[in-house]
């Protein structure tokens, strides 16, 4: 009996070690510095880079604390059905970037470092699902970086040119975000009233389009296929929990 217990203990130690090694490897392979393009991004032969911009909150994650955005470095729950579409983007040569408004910093709810760590946690959790994020940025002030202004997109375009020696393929670039058609203000393309918290992601894409002649806005419900299961938005953690209870396979 003692030998069996000893054997199982050894097995558990080995398994734990392997898991820890994998997690450590993933944590050290993801981009952890803001406004730095990951070395994982492969420069296309044609020297023209397509960008896939993603919002963070209610697009890639929600906060288990119930706050609108992550309230601590670990206050992150990844939304379902992300992996397939995002892996496909990487296979198609896209530079995948997170651009997020983080007004909680400006209002003193969280620090700049907590906002950064929570996005790194988001990126690491996505990496565990086989999804690569090549770049992240966030706007902590009411300035030209804050969506719908184009500052975060302008900066990344400048870095692509300076660091990679490439132009941006704006016509094939996209913006995926939950702030499309603001509730009580906008009508969706089909004429129905908007149901989103804001419209800043759509207007960010439209402003980039006006400036550079490209960037298509896509709502995450369409990009990830949530709408096929009756989901228009994951507005908070309870809505994610309810979905997972009825769709545990997702």
C-alpha cells in the first residue's frame, strides 16, 4: 500500500513539473511589454502587414470581479470560441494587436501597472489556447490614444514601418470590438436598435478608414460566431457563466 502511494506521489510530482514547465514556457514566450512588436511575428515577403486590432474587455475577456474591466492582474476570464478564428488570422499572416481603453487608470480605480499586468495575463491565457498576440497597447487618458481617436493605430503603424521596414495593408486590416452600435443612440446595419455599451471600436475603425483608406469593423459576436448561439454580447462575468453552464463544450 505504501509503495502504491509512493508511486502515485512520484507520478503527481512529475505531472505537476511538466505542467509548470509548460506554463513557465508560455509565460516567457508571450509579449509582456507594452508597445513592443513580438519577435513571433513573421515579416511577410511582400513587406506589407495586415493588422487585426482587437478590443480587450467584452471582446476577449470579462472580469470575474464584476467590474467593467480587470480590477487586478488576475481578474481575467477568457471568452469562449476565440481560438479558431484567431489562429486562422495568424496563419493568414496578420499582426494581431490588442488596443484597449483603460479609463480606470485615469480615474484612479487601478494603476498603470495593474492594467498592463491584466493584459499580459489575458495574452498568456490566450497563449495557453494556442493564440498568439503580437502587440498590445492601451489608452489610460482622455487623449488622442483613446478610441475612437486613432493614436494607438497610428503608433503601431509607425512601429511597423520603423522596426520591420514594412507598410500597412490597411484595406485588409480589421478591428474586432464589442463597442459597435451604442444602445439608445445608434441603429445597427439591419435597422435594429444598438445594444452595445459604446460605439468607440466601430468609430476607431471608421476613423482609421478615413485616414488610411481601410480597416473593416467586425463585431465579436460575428467574428467568433457567438450570434449563432444567440449571444449578442458578453457584457459581464455572469453572462459568461450562464453561457458556459448551457454550453460547457465551449
